[in-house]
C-alpha cells in the first residue's frame, strides 16, 4: 500500500539503481531538514549553506526543465536563462512598485509564467521552422538580444544596476525564526522554495512518463517516423518548450524571492545557461533524476571549491609538492623556479579543477552519472568496480585490460596537463621568466593537439566497433 | 578496415580541420585589425557584443553562403547604427535580433539559402 503510493508519487519511474536511490533519499532528507541539520551539527556559515541549498533547489528545477528539451525532445535551446530572468523580473518589478502583499507576490509569479509561455511560444514559432543547429543559433541571438533589451529599459528594470526589492516582498518571506536557540533562518521562504521544487519535480516526472513524454522520446529517436505515424511533431515541440519555459520562470521567481535582487548579470548571463547545460550533461541526459545529482555536485563545487583550496594552500602541502623539484635524486632537480607546482593550489585556480572535473565526467560517464549508475545496476556490478574491469567496447577490439586502463588514464592526464599548461602559462606571463612562458606556449600547443588526436582515435575506434 | 586506413583517415580529417580553423581565424584577425584602425580605441571586451552580430548576419544571409553573409552584414550594420536615431529603446543588439526575426518569418532559411539545414 505505502510502496504503491510512493511509486505513484514518482510516476513509477524508479531510480533503477540502489546507489542512486540512496543518494536521492539522502539529498531529499538533508534539504528537507537543512536548518535543523545545520544547528545540530554546528556548521559555520549558515547563511552561505542556506544560499547554496536554495541554489541547488532552483538549479534542480532549471536543469530538469532543460532536460525535457535537450534530453527528451533533443531541442537544443540556449535561451533557457531568459525564462529564468522573466520570472525573477516579474517578481522584482511587482515587489518594487507595491506594498508587502502575498497576493501580489503570487500574482506576479503567475504573470511571469504567462509572459514566459508567450515568449517561448513566439520563439518556437520563429525558431522551429528550422531545426537543430540553426535553432540553437537563433535562440542564442534571442538570449543576447533580451539581455541588452532589459539593460536598455532602465526605467522599469533598473538597467545594468538591477532592482533591489527588500521591502516589497510579503512579510512571511522575510520573517526570521531562531532554531534551537542558535542562528535565525528565513524558514518560510526556504520551505516555500523547497516544496515548490518537490511538487514541480514530481510534475515533470509525471510529464515525461505520460503518453506525452513517450511522444517526445519518439521525436528524439526518429522524428520522421513519428510524423509518419500521425503526430504533429512541431506541436509537441512547442508544448515542450512552453512547459520548460514556465518551470524555468517559476524557478526564477523562487530565486529572486530568496536573493531579493534582480540584475541582468545574475540571470541573463551565458554562464547561467552553461551551468544548466553542464548540470544536465554531468547528471545524465534523458533522466529527470540526473538534474538532482548534477545540481548537487556542481553547485556545491562552485560554492565550496574556493574555500577548500584556500585551506589546502595555507597548509604545507604545496611546498611539499614543490620539493620534488629540489630533491637531488629527482631528474627534475634544478627546475624549481621554472615549474611553479605550488601555484596550482592557490585558491584562485579553482576553475581549473572544475574544468578537469567536466572533462573527466564526459570521458568516464558518457551517459552522465545516472546513466552510468544504471548501467552498473543492470550489469549487477558493485559500484566503482569499473576501474578494475574490462571495458566492453574495447574488449571486442582485443585490447588488454591494462592497456585499457592506461588508455583512459592517458586521456585524462592529457586533458589535465592541457588545462594546467594553459592556466600556469597564462599566469606566469606576469613573471620575468620569459623562457617558461615560451615553453608553456609550445607545450600547450603540443598537448592540446595530442588531446585532439587522442579524441579522434577514440572516436574512430568506437565507430569501427559499431560497424562490426 | 585496417589500422593504417583509420590512421590515414584521421590524419586527413585532422589536417582539413586544422586548415579550415586556421583560415577562419586568420580572416577574423584581419577583421579585427580593420576594426581597430576604424575605432582607434581598444579594450579587452571589444568582441563581447560582436558574436551576436556575427551569428545574426550569418543567419540572415543563410548558412553556408558567402554572398548571403555580405547582404546580412550590410543589413545588420545599417540597422545597428541607424535604429538609435529612429527608436532608441530598440537600438543595439535588440535591433539585430528583431531584424533576424523579421527576415526569418519571410524566408526561414535566410536570404540566400545554400546548405540544406536538417
């Protein structure tokens, strides 16, 4: 009975992997009791933790709705952040010009949804006359145009400086409650965002597992056949884009009600769009659960990698790593000043590690983390045993286990070193050491080329296998 | 399909790829120097808004057509510069996007469609 209810809540689309379901339940529990967890465990920086949690909720919504487009319908749109901004600005403009009032707040959310549905309808009517790359370019142009349009309408939107609307939001969103005699939290605002996320997430699960979702998947697999069966594919595409736009606009309203500011740079920026795209790719295309896994990993990384590296940089580990170049038995002895290993652990290098993580994800989890977990569960493999196993594709190619491991490791190292070279090379431009600068440029070029070559070999190898 | 064949294929592929990329970048660099001669001032973010204009003029002209690029660039540059005098709120990047929308409603594959876009 209870399991039946639970299954119908997630629309009978089970995680299909025990590790994945444990992760999801853990994330759900932590997000549901976050203020209490912070107080009980005595974490520092409660404001930052709450902001991270809200960002995770908002990006779960954004990534899940973007997954309906990119993973289920295979429509690659680059103007998803525009709908996010529409929701935020509709809340912002109404809150700026009115007294604190709950009705105005909820009406402004509804108005944001309707505006974004209209905009997405227009975009899809214009853009869907053409397909694929062309559509992507058109949506990119529309996104850039929307940003400059909002910056130009400074009378209503505050221009590039943005809007602040601390006073206009309803009072229950700013009410702070002290928990266990410790810090005070905006409980109502947090739980509003949390429950909206949960409800919309379940709605989207329902959507993709409904007959409508089946048609979307059919469009992804073979559009011509789907239209031959008798479905109006453009109609289904337009509806999918509208639904994704509406969800993104709700996410924007929620985020604006938490950070209480609407600036073009924090909503319209291409980096927001790329974050959504990366969350979907890292988490797993074509699974709504992928949005949760990807959002948790990437938002935590963006918020906490910088302070974590600061701790590492202030310990003596970077100096120890640099000592390799002073060891008399090392062939690298004497190159201490040329190769600045210790600089790699500076906290300003954190984008380097993020980039390495993305590349590693694309290499090792080509179907995303959720896809890989499901693959393991299907093969009844224990998690992380892949490091010691033969790759199925390469086994057919008669390449040995050890070579396969080296193969993977080599590509990994190639890309790592490429990124390292670029960053350290650029950084040491400001030094007097001209030799290192020239060397790093040459090395960057060579390593980058070998990375491309390696990628092509890999690609051709796989292609050959599928042909056989 | 021997290993040699694959190696040869990818060498060919690689060199064509490199050649096209290098040629495009050289042309872009020439464009940059002409732009610098004209504007007289330079900063690190000169090219920030340029990508939009480039993409819009390619789309207007039709992907895969050099003649179309010429027409598209002329149209985009004219609207970009003269919209400010006609209706200031729609000047700049917005005018380029509106022009693109107007032209795509008229002919969805651009003014001079060459490549069959799928």
